[in-house]
């Protein structure tokens, strides 16, 4: 990665000492029973859930944490290490190797190693953004097409962001497209489902950040009220639903977007007029105009659209966000932890909002490695609360977890240690910008 000339070493101040008055002894961790899990090759970093009589020969892993339909912990679906059960009493956290520097006015980076109770160490990476500073902003950064992936470092450099973390969960084994909502300030809405994967971090027209549900609503204007759109540039059209695809999607993906279903129909609308209405789906073709793909019960409804008929499509995202990026679920809402899994450990990525301090927190936790075991969902939520977040969202984790930012020497670099041993190709990320530096 070439050196950046936007930030100079003299513009940064290396920070030592205590990070924030957080993560001190007394972070309460939920304790739950561990599920039955299959054995895998030994790992020196993992403490077994059940105390053995002798040295363990194999760690315990969960049999699986995700599927193509619901990769809830990480898009890669890799089984998570099972965390050793914490005592019911409050546990102490010990930190060491704290480093940090200023990336831009009001944008700071911190990293530290930490041990929580009887569990093995983790390494945390945190970017804190002062949102009172009008120069600082956020945006969705992504590949040129929705159904495509690239490295976070490439997307960050191309967008001229000061820092960025990976974003939405995505269709890792097929189309590469994100599962949730994504809106860029300049290019507008890129992808969204009507329901099922709508949790998001978003910024309103006044510039205030939020964590919450962002449903997408689409239909024809004054015609065919029974036809309801269920997906916009999504990797899969909902059963019995209608998906809308635009040129931003890229080339058509054939039966991938309908789960291999044969009973499907494709309608092309160009310049407000139906120009094609055919059975089946195409593959490898550029999307012309607006492509509607219906499956199940929607096939009959789409069949009724006549060639040459004039139709106008309309859609909106509730809340009218200026930018948005999807995640799989909130971690914290109104200061309360809303996740319960304290067993499965993975590399993690999260974004949180500290309403009192007017800051946004971008956090990654290294995992699946000797220096860092990863975090459970409960630990991730507790960390965000300890850092001051009243609201926080879980982003894609596992091998996708990546933090890119400027070093104290002014170079754009990957600052965490991705568990794949290098950057994974992902579809999008949450970028942090500083005007005029960006």
C-alpha cells in the first residue's frame, strides 16, 4: 500500500498509558451452559469448557455457527471455539500493550491486549470518532458492483477514507452480494431487503448516527397493488417474492438468486415500459433498466404484466437515511445488552454510538489465533457498553474482520490481524472520513 500524503507524522500524537476509563474490573459476563460439540485438531489458545483431569488433547468447538441462509456469527460459517464458562461473580479484566495515535482531528486509534477472568487473551482495536467535529463523517464504501467483493484496503484507499472496518454479512459462497441494507451518500441505495435482515448503522439527514431496523418498501405506482417487492439487489429473492435488480447489481446470476427454483419469471422494464416478460432467469447478462424476478406465487402476478405496458416503480427505506450499512443484529440498545450467546468465540467487528460523549466507536477483536481467542456476543456487547456505547451493532466477523487505517507514520495499512492470515475479499465496509483530509 503506498504511503499517504494526507496525514503527516507531525500531525499525529502517539498515545500511551490508559485508553479510557473503561474495561476495568467489574465487567459482568453472562454465564450459560455449553452445547455438545465435536472435537477438532488441538489448539493451544483454547481452554476447554469442561475442566479435564489431565492436559486436554483437543479443544471443543461448536458443530456449526452459520448456514447460507443465516450466517449469524460470520459469513464464513466456520464453527466457533466454545468459551470456558465464567464464574457467576464479576470478573476482572487485565490490559497490557496499549498503543495508540491520532489519525485526524477527532479520529483516534487504540489497540490493547486483554484477559477477561479465566478466559484466554484477546486483542482489541478501536477507532473513536468525534461526531461533534463537523469535518468527520461516515459513508458506505464498497466494490463498483453490488455482486462483487474486494479487499478492505483497496476500498478504503479508493474512497480516500481515514479508516474503515468491514461491513455487512454477505453471500460468501455464491454471488458475493451483501445481505442487508446499503446506502452510499452519492450513489444512493445499493441493496436492501424488505424484511429479515434489516438491522443497520445509519446516519440521518441531520448527521446523527443511529442503530436500528431499516425496512425497504417497494411497489408499482397506482398499479398492480398485489405485487409487493421483497428485495432490492439482494443475493436471494424471498420465497414467493419479487426482487428488483438494477445495473448497479452487475451481471445476472441465473438460478443463484432464486435458490435453484425453476418456477420463476423475469420482467424487464426500460424507460418506464415493459419490454420483456419471460419464463426463467438469465445468467451472465448485464442488467438493462430494471429487472424484476418473481418466484413461487409471484410468478402468476408477474405474468400478468403486458409487454408495452407503462409502469413506474417506487421504493424507499424507512427513516430516509443519508448513508446506511447492514449488520446481523443489535448488541446494545438504549444501554441494555440484547444478546445472550456467551459460548461461541469468533473474530468480531462492531460499531457503537456513545450518545453522551458524541462519539462513534469502531471495534474489532482478533480471533482464531494464539494471541487472541476472539469474543462471544455477550463479551462484545459488554465491551461496547464499557467503552460508553448506548447502542451498538454487530457487523460481519470471522475471517472478514478487518480494520484499515492510517498508521502513526501516515501510511494506510491493515491494523488488525485477520484470522485468514491476510485480507478476505468482502463486498463493503463502513468508512470514516475527515474533511478536508479525505
